[in-house]
C-alpha cells in the first residue's frame, strides 16, 4: 500500500507541474493549452483521492 501511495503522489505532483505549464501557456494566449488543462486537473484530483484513500487504509 505504501508503494501505491508513493506512485500516486508522484502522479499527482507530475500533473500539478503539467497544469502549471499549461496555465502559463493559456495565459499567454495558446488555445490548445486551455483545452488540455481540464484532463490534467481530473487526473490530479483522482490521484489526490487515491493518496487520501491509501493514507486512510494505512492507519486502519
């Protein structure tokens, strides 16, 4: 379970970096960056929920 939590944390951090890059490109006026931003947010949210679930399971 610890390995799963660590992998989900890495995925979450990677998608947050991905989102930050796309946010800056979107602010610069790139329309494709704005379109690609939504899936990254969804993946980051799911990874966060996975980390939360793994942490709860670890202390049960």
